[in-house]
C-alpha cells in the first residue's frame, strides 16, 4: 500500500484522524483516572481511620504506620460534628505544594490539574480534600506524594494509546478493504474499459456498460458510455465518408477521361451538315464541359492539396473583367444576366492571381446560375475597395436568395449547395482559397432581393512566397 495511491492516502488519513480523535479523548480520560485515583486514596484512608476509631484511639505505632502505608498517604484528618480530628499521622517528607478540594473541582479544572501532574516530574507532597463515603463525616483530608499518581497516570495513558492505536489500525484496514471493494475496484474497471477502448475505438464491444452501485460512479460510467458511443459513431461516419470519397474520386477520375473523349467528338459535331446537329452541338459541348469541371473539382477537393498562394501585385479590375467575360460566354440565356463592376481602375492588390480568379469565378457562376434558375433577368455586380488593413471584394446578385438549408450548411462540402444537383464544393473551395491568404469569405446578406458575399484579404500577409512580376498583369 503506497501513499501516492487513493487507498494508501485513505488509510493514512483514517489512522491520523482516529489518533487525533483519541488524543481529544485522552485528556478527559486522564483527568477521570486522576480523580478516581485520588478518591480511592481517600476511601482507603477512611477505612484505615475506622480501624483506629474501632479501637478507641488505641493503636500500636507500627500498625498505624502500616495502615498509612497501605492507604498510600502520610496522614488522615476527619471532620465529624464540626470537629477536625487528626486520626492517623506520620512524618511528612516535605512542605505541602498544593491543595485539591475534590468537592468543588470542575471539568476544566480537573483536566488542568491532570496536565500539571504530568508536566511536573518532581515528587511533591499535596493535600487532598473530599467527602467521606457513607456520610461518615463532613470531610476527609489526606496528604500524599505525586510520584505514584504520575506513574499511574502515565501507565494508564500509554495503555490507552496502545489500545487506540490498535483500534485505529484495525479501522484503517477495514476502511481500506471497504474502499477497495466499493470505490477502487469500479475505478479500475472504468480505467480498463478506457484503455481497451483507446486501443480500438471503432469496436463497439469495448463500450462500457454502466453497472456501478454507487450513484457517482454510475454517473461517470454513463457519461463515459455516452462519449464512447458518440466517438465510435463519428469514427464510423468518417470512415464511411473516407471510403465514399475514395470511391467518388476513382469514379470522377474515370468519368473525366470518358467525358474528355466525348467532348472531343462533340466539338466535331459543330461541323456537321445537319443544321439540327449544329444547333445542338454547343449545348452538348457546354453540358459535357460542366460535367468535366465537376469531376475536376471533386478530384481537387478530394486531394486536399491546394498549394499555398504565391503572391503578386496585379490589377483587380482586369481580373474581374476576365471573370465576367468567361461567365458571359458560359450563360445559357444570352442577355438574361447583366454583369456590372464597381472597381477603381487603378486598384492593385497583392494575392495569388490564379487562386483569386477561381474564387471570383465560383461566386460569379453561382450568382449567374441562381438568376438563370428564375427565368427572369437580373444583374451580378462585383465591387471592390481597400481599407487600412485589408482589401475587400463584394459579389452580389439580384437572384432569389439562398434557401435556409443552404445558409445553414454554407461552406460545407456536399451540403451547402442551393442548386439542385449541386455539390456545394464551389463555395467550400473558394473559402479554403481565401483562408489560405489569411482572409475570410462570408455571406453578408441573402433574402428575396438577392445575395451578397464579401472577400477580405489582409494587406500585411507574411510567410507566403512572393512572385516578383505581374504588377499590372
């Protein structure tokens, strides 16, 4: 049993507290023992004096000395009928050091007198006054030595401490065994379950089943069980998602190759002699192009290997014009969506041009597709500016706004798409690219009047590679 264990400290504290309690009991016990000792001396002295009274005060000197020696006193004084009488006497070896009247001593006084006897190691003569037994007089007074009293008190105290120590050890052992059975065994069981679960958290057989009798331990086991079930469920879900992601990546890779081949053949359909085929060819090419882009986007997200941005200074208005030109050509209904810009012509920012192009293209494409889905004309506006600490770019549209589910799972892959059949990867990738710049992408508003996103890129980016070109690319 070691002191750095719960059981060891529990046993040590139990022993210490029991001994401390015995010490508080020891003082009154010693006081009571002293009082009994003195009263017994008074009683013996009274019996010795009765022997003298029975012989009409005629008693041999050697017999009187023997009676006093047996009583353990030097002399005996009786007060009877208001007359004080020296019944038995012998030479006193020294002056009387103190007088104790047992008839008027209180508890505190008795304890104080007992401590005084224990502390004083000198053999002194004291006078003790008490009431005779059986009403044999008004009082009885004796003189005696303190050494025998002190020795008897020390012997009694040591025996009392020995018994207390034995009871303390027995109590500590019983409490130790009880703590082992009721507390430590269930705790070790919880620890063994935790260790087994940590080695294989996906194995549901290692989840603890609460069965502790103590309410506190049962609550701990119940909480552990709930945590283990949650972790196991999350691990299984993540494992399935990982397997699904691998499967989707493989399918997307093969499908991309197939669609690339189909795209080549679809391009040739534009040269067909059949007018109907020529009219259908552009739509077919666009559909295949979107499918290829979806496969490439899924593959890029699955790899999670976006390179760190390489910073350069470039004109933001020119970049926005390129994005608008590409989206205008990709629109399904020419003239239905109008693109507007509100960017100072001289605004130059410091970022990764290619990655920022992808971010703006994703946001502009989402805005365009939202408007096209309404079959109503609308506008997409890109605005930008700069502050003391960052550059900001806002992309807004006059579409129908994002549904509640899309806003709830915004920027989460495969969950935050507002378009039927969409994956939500566009916003997720855009947010990741912006975070790579140390900035943030957030939704400012989305209601019946449209939606607006804001990109914030800090001006003081450090720790990123810088490209020494393209100041006005």
